[in-house]
C-alpha cells in the first residue's frame, strides 16, 4: 500500500471551526452517554434521592392532624355537657368509644397509650378546672402538646363566654410570599433537588479534567493544532445539556408523581440556570486545578457537596437550622441557586427582582473567583508539571 | 536535506539537569533513534522538540520554522505518539481517528490509517478493550492521521510482548518505505540496531555518540569475546588457560568451572592455536562461540557502565 505517497491535499478533508466543534461535541456526547458513572450520579442518584425524601416527608401531608382522646364526665352537669358537645364538635379530636367513660378506664387507656390524652370535665358548674391526663412517656410528643394547646385555647374561650365577653382579638393565619404562589414541601424539595443535581454535576463533573491530565490527554491534544477553546466550549455545552435533561426529568417526576406545582418564569429560569451551572462548573474547575489524582478531587468535591447539601436549604428551609449556622448558609452559592430556582420555577418571579440579583451576584462572585484561581493554578503548573 | 535541527538544548527541572547539552540534525526520510537508559533525558528532549516543554537554552528549527513564530505550522507538519499513549478510552479507534482528523485542515481518511496500523478488525471496539499492542498501534495511527512529514514515536514498544513489538517494527519500516522521517526513542538496543539509519546515544542529558549502528560498532576495538566449554571438566579448562598465557593476541582470560572466556584481538588465530592444543591433549570441546558486538558494547565502551533494559 502506498497511500501516504499521495500529496496530502488530494485525499484530505477540508475542515473549518464549526466542523471541529461538531466533532468535539459528538465525542463529548458519546463519552458522556457511555460513562456509566455519569448516568448513575447525574440521573439515577438525584431521582432516587428526591423520591426518598418526597415519600418520607411529604407522603402524609394531605392527611389532617387527628388525635384520639378519652373523655371523663364524673358527674354530668350543664357546664360539662356544654363542653362535651363542643369538644365532640372539634374535628381534631376523635373521642374513643364515642361517649364519656369512667376515670379509671380512661387512665388505663392513657397508660396503655391507646389514647393520646384523657380530658376530665368539671364536676359542677362551679368547679373551675378541666384536667388533662397525659402519658408521661408522651409528654413531649406532638400529639400531647397539640391536645394541651387546643384544650388551653378552648378553656380560654369558655372562660370568656362565661364572663359574657366576646373575644376581641383573634389570630388569623396568612402566609405571605413575594411571588404569586405558595410553596408546599413538594415544590420546595423538587427545586432544591434540581439545584443540588446541577451543582453536583458541576462540582463532580470536572473530574474528567483530572483524568484527562493524568492520562496525558490534555498534553496530547496540545500537540495537535486543535483549538483548545473550542474543546472547552464543546465540553461546556455538553454539560449544560446534561443539566437541562436533569431539570426536565426531575420536574416531570415531581409534577406527575408527587403533584408538585410549577409556575415557571422562563426568562428568570434561564438566567438563574446558566449562572448557577457555570459557577458550579467553575468550582469544579478550581478543584481540578489542584488535585493530582481523581481520588483527591473526589474527596474535595464530596466535602463541599455534603456541606452545601445540608447547609443550603436543599431539603429543609434554612430558617429551621440553628441560628449560628445560618450565616454560613448565607455565603454558600447553593443557597442562592436553590432560592433562584424556587423564585423562577415556583413563584414565577420576574427577573427584575432585587433580591434575586443579590443571589445571582453571590453566584457570579463564586464562579469568577474560583475560575480565576483555577486558571492561575493551571498556568503555574503548566511549567512545572510537564514532565 | 535536513528537516530538523537541534542545537545545544538544555533543560532543568529544579535541581535536576534533565538535558545538559544535546545537538543533532535529522535528514529527510531517515529513521533517527535516540537511545539511552531510563532518565537519560530522551523524553524531555523529544517534548522540547514537540513544543510541549520550552528549553532553558538552545534552538530547534524545522527547516525555516521555529516554535516561537510558527507553532501552528509546525503542529501541522509533525505527528506525535507520546509515551503515555493518551486517547479517549470510551471512543472506538475509528472515532478517535475521526476526532483527531477534525483538528487538521488536511487529514487522511480513518480507514486508510486503520489499515496501516492493522486495526481494521477492531475499529468498532472501545479503546478500553484493546490490548497494549493494539493501543500502541492506535497511538501511532493518531500520529499519522494528519499525514505528517515528521513522525515522533516515544518508546512505542516499551512494555509490549515480542510479537506486538515486531508488529510495531513492521509499521515503522513501512513508514520508512513511504518516505517519512521518523524520530524514535527506545531503550532497547536491539530495536535501535534493527530499525535505525542513525543512532544518537544519550546518557545523563548529553549526546555520547551519533552515527549509523554499523559504523558505531566498527569504531569499537576489534577485540572479541570467545567462549569455550570443555567436556573433560575443570582440569582441561585450567590447562587451556595456562596454554593461552603465552598467546600474543589474548588480552585477558576468565575461567569459571569448565568454561573459559577469552578476549582476543585476532580470534581466528587464537582459536586455531587452541584447537591444535586440545587435539594434542585429546580434550573434547563441548561449545564454542564468538560474541557479536552490539550497540550495547558501544554504550559500555563510551560510558563504562553496564547496559540495563
């Protein structure tokens, strides 16, 4: 065979920049699709995690709070009869056996934890106390607390009525959000999981760079006239596409299986998504710049990802955490990414909102600083680490 | 015609002087081999020529081109197979070749390259599943995809079994038939002798000697090592040893049991005398051999050190 004798121009393929981008992108696409790890951590893991959390924490949220109590009416009188009829009317209390029982019987039920509490009605119109019998083991339990709270309010009202006054102040609940729609836990968790998956994609995904460097692939590409800028761009486009697949998949599962409500402001979503995804990729790039081995990289990425997972309000609102932790949350980028996604996917917040831009600002700072540090480290090492 | 000229290259990494002073020039169409033990500075020299590492001192010219002004033109002219044989493990050989082809204005079709490196059969397997030899052939294929004038092969046969190594030799000889210039590093002397038009022996970052394999060997002393072993045991060997003490052309002898090693400037004459002596004494000789000189002896002669693979 004398193939190589031919002048290069005859059998050659003329290329241009777009062709190079296309080939690089196709290669990235194949590499991602063929990498089992990418499927597991990028798709399977977030889906499983979200499903577990949703099943555990929002599965019973449709049911109303209900508690079973026993009523003791030692000597029926007008006051106790009035109270009995009113308590029976409260939907939260389910009265065991439907009618008053003896005190002994009621206490036995409490002891055996067959009821959450026993309510002992006043013995006469003059008697002023209502007894509440609660099992000591359950004293701090939610049901016992709730029963005592409800009963307390009930007694107060009864007092007012007895004094002939009508309540002047009544507490009325109203939840206020800056957006149009309210947030329930499913929506909260869904948006949090989307933020987490994209963040992890960026923080873990750059391990490819460490691997490529370790195997000498970066060096190999530098020996060709390949445009490394285009190579980076094709890699970035691939990662963004993968993240879009994550958003769509998680949203579909959240909405179709768990009944999440999404009201999307597409423009805000695109901005938040792009800035968030890029800054977490910058974070991963930074990790890759100082990690010599994939193990070292994964260690750093794991620590950061775990810290952020629990401190950034992905699973639970930041407000439920101890106060001293909250300042840490307020500097983490994932806090603002999750918030930004909630604003754009649940509250339909418009891009012109100030608070949103503060969050975007924090993410941009994280992205820019880590990217610059990473580039600096890469440049410094390029000279020393070539051997 | 000179296609590559290297003058007074120097490179240090911290305290370590990897390359102290290396100069040579390579002619069009030849297989030029840089050989030396591990850590001699072969790879660093090659990486400076390939533009990956900038030298502390010295010049590199590809005809009229140099790295400072014509990096892209040089990259289009050369094809490199680095020691690490880096490629995309989850792509197939064909996909790897097509991807690399997209980096160049003019590239050979992947199909042709697959035939040259004998991987047509495996073109659709993931690289991850290829054997060491197949991987190495693909690495050479990637170096050929741009149809380069100058091909750099950095230890292409290290760690391969004899058959896989011979396959790579065939490819290198084929490239030579096609008129390509090949610059090869190896630490196998046998390989350098078989493939090269000229050999540049380096040690501790310096060029020790540079010539064709045969003239390098010819330049050595004509003293040869003769080995004789006797069926009659130690006594016969001792006797022969004593007999040779008076022989003029013998510089040195060494005896180990029934085996005698003789270093002689005129081996034929010495052997003739020896056989006369053994016939006289009716000793029986079991084995006779004269060792051929190889590049290893050149290395030992120049450095005074043993050669280790």
